[in-house]
C-alpha cells in the first residue's frame, strides 16, 4: 500500500505527467467530435491534428504547465463546456445560442439542470477538476519540465501543425462547404462566442430603435364591437405528447372536450428550438421577412393591436432577461412578470390565471388582448405543477438519464396535463364573457427526452430534432365570434391539416382574426383566410440564417418521425 502511494505521489509530481494529462483533457472534445460530427472524414482529421499540434506547442511556453493552464483558463472553460455538451446533445460545437442562453437563463434553471445530470457532471468534474488540481501541483512543485522534453514537444507539435495546415489546404479544395470557423474546435467555439457577444452588445445598443417604427395598423371593425383575445405561448411543449394530437395517454382532457369550438393544427412546426428566438418571432412579423435583424427596428403584434384601440396586457411566468421577448412584451399597456419577485421564484403557471381574472374583472366590454408566456414544460418537469396535478406516477426521477426515461415521461406528461388545465380554464373564462372571443395556444419549441438511440435530452442544440420542431397549435373561438365572423372560422377549419410554420403565421393570423391590417400583414400567411398559401418551412440556424427545414441538420430518424405523422420535411 505504501509502495502504491509512493508511486502515485511520484507520478503526480512528474512534470511530464502534468503535460500529457492536460494535453489529453484539452483534446477530449476534438477526439469525441471525430466520431460524433457528420462532416467529411478529412474535416474531422484536420479538426484533431491541427489543434493537437497547437496544444503541444502551447503547453511548452513555460517551464511549468500549470502557468500555461491558467494563462488560457477561459479557453479551458470553453473546452470543458464543449465536452459536457457532447454528452448532452451528442454532436456539434458550442453554438451562439448556447452562449446567449447564459444571458437569458437564471441561476435556478442552471441548478435544476446540472443538479439532475449527476453522471455527466461527475465525469466533467473528475476530468477537468483533475486538470485544475494538477495545474496547482505544477505551480507548487519544485520540478519543472526539462529543456530537452520541451524542445522535443515543440518540434513534434510544429510538425503536427504543418501536417494539419497541409491537410487544411487540401480540405478547402476538396470540400467547398468546409469553413475553419465552423468545423474545427476550438476555433468554432471562440468564433461563436464572438458572434454572441456582438449580438448581445447590438441588442443593448439598439434597444430603442423599434420605437420609431409605424406599422400603420388599421382596423376594419367598429370601435363599439367587443372582442377579447388571449394568446398563450407555452414553453418546451412538444406535440407528440398531446392526446388531441394522437398521443395514447389522456394528457388533454379539457381541450379534447371542446368539440367543434376548437381547431387543432396537427402539422405545425416551430422555426427555432430556442426560446429567445422563437418567442420574438411569434410576437412579430419578422419571420415572414426572413431577417432576424428586423427585430431591432420593428414593433410587434401587441403594438399593432394597441394602435387600433385594443387594451393590452402581457403576463409572463418567465424572468426578465433583457431580450427581444421583454421588449415585445413591454409594448402592452399592462406588463407583469411573476418572477420579478424573488418570493415567486417557483410559482406555477396557474398564477397567470389570477392575473387574467383580475384583468377580466376590469373588462368594460371593449376590445382586449392578453398575451401569456407560461413556464410550461421547462425542465425540471416535476417542479412545474402542484402535486395534486400529478396524474402519471411515479414522477420524480433520480437523475436526468436515459435509464429513468419512464419517470421523466410521467413528469413531462403531467406538465402537458397541467398546460391543458391552464388553457381549459382560460377558455371557461372567455366563454363566460358571452362576447366574441378567441384563444390561441402554441409552444415556442419542443424537447428531447431520450427518445431514440441518440440519447438526446433537452433542447436548444445547434441541430434540431423532430421532437424540438413539432409543436401544438390550437385555436378556440366563442360562439358569438363564430357566428359573427364565420368566414374566419371556416378558413381555420379548412386549413387545419395544412403545413404550418407557427412563427411565420401567428402575427398574420391573430391580426386577421381581429380584423386588423398593417404594412407587414400578408393574407397568404393567415390561417383565418381563404388565401392561405403554405409557405416553405424554414429554420433559423445558430447564425440566424433562414434555411429550408431539410437543410437544418435533421437526421433520418427525425425525417422518419415526420413521415410517420404524415408531415413532409421541405
């Protein structure tokens, strides 16, 4: 035992061991991505060889590897994060959206995520915590790397770099799609970080550009006609788990009981698997322009309603995060974020009902729009609903791992049932007003829950899946609305089976249902119009490019899921 302890002490005090161990943990993401990425073989070879040579030379810049380690510690964080995300998503470099999520995610959400991924976190802590420990030992150790060893590593590293550069040049010739900033880690990670910083700074700098925008909203209806609209934006709610969309479990009893007063769109997809993109696109007409930068300069749906005499309210069970979501919500006359109060950090979505009740108690028979942004099915699932709403049990998974999928699905299905309770309760309130009223519900995106052999979990990955994209879309209208504007209702019914991109049509559909037109509205994008023309399905990439859905990085397993649903990917 003493001999083993003695040998371990010698090993941990050995500068060469420090060098090789830290080189290995630096290279782990590159080695993993050699197997996970769908790029060409030569691209993946370059992505291993070129960084290897650079790291080999980098670690010889000081006599103690620990010094270099702390010089480049921000890079170490990026490397460790990439290694973690490989386990989480199975592929792809750290995306721009992942960096931006740091600015739009609160500490509670981070703790919920990391606290429920014990095995992955343990591995990351073991490997990279070990590197931190060795770097400290290196700084305190009397022994340093010998000149001969450093010279040998520099020469070897330089040779590897030359080989990598040569292969890089060849790859640029043979693969026209190859880009160093997209396909080689950590270059792509640092490049995406730069884009994220630029976007964040741009958002802060241009925060008021939209105020001068005039959509020239015009209403075709009399000011004396009462109308009430509620637009509910769900969170992380995927269509596959909705009974009204064919799911075998009774997750939507209230919606299922609404009969002919509800239209369910079973062929609806979102254009983004991230909240900070999808929700602004739902609340504006930007998606139909195909330019995310328009969010800086254009007002949205709420302002268009307000410009034609509607009273407006925006209630959210999310936190403010200085995003486009906050700005578009702030267009309402009454704005409330439940989580502005730390005392309501764990509040359930039914608290939104109390805000709606208060607003409806002040309803004077005029025109009213309420937009709700729920917390819905955001992980950690079993924290999203009161215990008395737990229909499917058991619902408390030990950890967010594939072996606990059945329990995770139980909890997730409970969140869907709780969303059904929320939406059904809102319908009851609107119906009791006995005025023309409409409720529209959709979700920003869906979620992976270890659904196939890829073992993917959560959302917001650089490459989407079927489970992220197929979302629910439901429209309910009161009897007075259906009687007064039967043409709108008939169009909704006739378009129910047609392909829909939710972010593309929401602005146009809601305004059309309210008889409002703006310089941005298009009849061809309103589900409530006879001239609805199925737009090409688009996806907003990590770099904010609008690309056809079949170029979004979907795998064959995703395409098969769409096909099984009778949905085309085009």
